[in-house]
C-alpha cells in the first residue's frame, strides 16, 4: 500500500495516506528526503522549501500561498498557508474536448421507478404536506403525528421507551434490564405504493422581504414538480406574504401542463383549527388512496437525476469518494442521464476549469456572474469564501477553501457542463449541471432536490446524518474507519480506494449498482431509515 500520494505532476505537496512518523523516507519525482516531523493521515507536506509568498499547488491548481518559511517535508497548516486561487474569466474560456467513458456494460440496464405525465421518472412516490407560512407549522405537526402514527410511517419510539424505563426506575426502583439497546424495527406502511407522507416546516412566508417570500413560492413549486412527488396538501393562514396564487404561478412557470392534485386549506377561511384539519385529513386520505394505485415500472438509466454533494469533508474526500462520484457522473452523462453539481462556495479556485467545460459562452457567463455575485454578497458581510472550511475540515487536512474546493469539484467528473441553474431552477436536459446553492449541507440538499435530483450521493469523511424529505440521500464514506464507526448513517464505503484495493472506476461501478437498487426501492438509505427529513429554504434578505 502507498503511504503517500502526489495527485498531479505539478503539485508542490504530497498527501499522507496514513500516519507518517518522523524520519519516513520520501521519494517523489526527483525529490528525496526524510520527514523532519510526523505527518497525520489526510494532511499535506511540501516537496521543497518555500518562502513567504511562494505558491502551493494541489490537484494541479493554486490552492494557497506560504505566509511563513516552510521547510521541505513540513506540514502545511493555517499558520503557514493562506487561501489563494487563480483569477477566472469567461473571456479566457478555452472549450475542452471530452472523451466519454466506455459505458457498454451499462447499456440496456434499467431501474424500477414511478413514471410521471411530464416524462420524468421518480425513484420514490411521496405525498407532500407544506405550509405557506411559519404560522401553520403547528398544524403541520398535528397532521404529521396523526398520519404517520396511524398509517405506519412514524419512526419507532425506541427513545420514548428508554425515557419510560428511566422514569419507572426513578419512581419505583425497577430494574433497567428491559431497556432497549437497539432501534426498534420500522413499522410496515399502510399504503404499499406510497413511500411516505412528507411534512415540511420552515420559518418563512411573512415578516421578510418580498424577495424571500417569492423565493419560498418558487422553492415549493419546484418541489411540487419533483418526479418523486405525487401530489400535495397546502396549508395557509391567509394574510401572509407568500400566497397560494404565488405558488400556482410558479408551478405554471415550471410546468404549464402540471396535473398533480393540490389540496388547499386556509385557516382564516375555516375559522377553527379543528374544522380545517378535519377537512385536510379527509381529503388527504382520499388522495392517498389514489396515489397508492401508482406502481413502479422499468425506466432506462437515462431517467436518473443524481445530485453530487459533499459535507463533513476530510483530506481523503478529493482522493476517494469525490472522484468515485465524478466517475459515476461521467458514466451517467454518457448514458444520457442527468447529474447536478452545486455548492458554489466550494468551487472557488476551479472556476476557470468549469468555465472551459461549459458548452457555450452563454452558460459560462451565467456561471461567472452567479459566482461573482455570490462572492460579493459574502464579502459584503465579512464572510468571504476563504472562511468556508469548518473546524472539522481543517483538523482533517482541508487547510484552505481552494484545497477544499479543488477536491469537492472532483464530484463533477470531466463531462461538459450543459447548463447552469440558479436556485429553484429545474434541470430540463440531460448532462452535467451546475446548481447555485450554498455549501451548507441542508441548504444545498434542499436546493439540489429543487433542481430535480431524484437521488443525492453525499460524500463525507467525518460523518453527517443529513437527509431530504423527497430525495433519498446516500452517504458515501471517504474512509473505512468512518464507515465502521458510524454504520447507522453510512451507505457506501470508498475506503478501499485509499488502501489501493480498488480503483476509482471499480468503486464508482459498485456505487452505480447501489444507486440502481436504491432508485428501484430495493434498499433505503440510512437517512431514510432514521427519518432524517432536513429542509431549510435559502433566505437572501433580512427580517422585517
């Protein structure tokens, strides 16, 4: 097994694949030396002496500049390196040819999905219940409790049993022998062909800017159009900024032929909570009986829409899991499928490469405009992209945003970029897309589902339970230690790549096999099993 790795010929750093003790001999492209100090796994050390201002390159791009003298073999840290990235511009665009991968083995493969009237195919069949304003959150929760418990969609009450056991011990001194030591099995849903009833809550809809109110309507319209959604129940107070007509207008913008059922209930028209919720329950139950008549049917892999996401990243993310996703993305694109790469703050430093890969100058310029506008907004509040790496990222080897971003961009493979989508815009053509979202895990997955992702592959080196209400989110570990430590949230392990036991292609092929099973409803993600339905709209404006 290799113990260190140089990613690109022009790189000035090596990556430790395992803990390297002081005195370890290093030989790389004409450089021979011994490590003066130990280097932790996932961290980087320099190939030659650097002076302040000298550039540091990794993945073949500029990722920082030295702020202190760094001796040969020394580890790069936040103390001796600062973020730096190459300038970019559409005017410098140089279109790149693309050689698609051989996808013969995948030709003719299919998955079992839910076919919608607009030609798209869902990987799940959900009914959606949402509020137009935060005032209805309590009523949404009431509906959630009633439907999930009665129809078998509620999570097992393992923790409630634990609290009950502790209470009884406190009251009576009873033994704790019957305390559950593992989660209870999930109940069997009442409706076999309804994968879930998803209840969204949020803190928007009124009291904010008109921009944010309009954005909420656009986000809900994108979710209503999602191929994993069969129909929706909408609750409204009545006087809020985000109105039902706004939602309908945004739905029509995205799909003039929209034909899914929408059930609408406005509390100020009903008068009492009981009257409204009783009506909502009756009509929603009737709609569920119709939704249950839909069944899975074969669909080609070209109907898959896969979101590419990372979070809780580590120093192995850009070496194992992210390149595996990039390989899978290229395979799907070659098959006529659709993939979505988001998190614009984590594309900092690789903008020119992405501009060069855009299929037209128009798309390249849209990407450049969105990136510059986003960066300017961040800088205006003192939060530039250079502040992106988290404490956990830095601790595990992602020292600058450019290092983090160069590794994160590996999720997008090498395919041409056919379109650039702003937040709440939906992908309408096959191929690789860039989607403008924050790097924040839930904001990004919320936005990626809005763009139409029917499965999200989420790489992580540190572990995160993040999920989404309507789009299965599969966690892909960058290292085996994480997969073994957190088996209740990890779905797939790319650790064999780091150990040299699998190539990126072999891991990517195995991951695509998993995706086909997931898309067919044969397996559930760990996030689905945990009921991890995270949903946070992106707020642009201020509160009023």
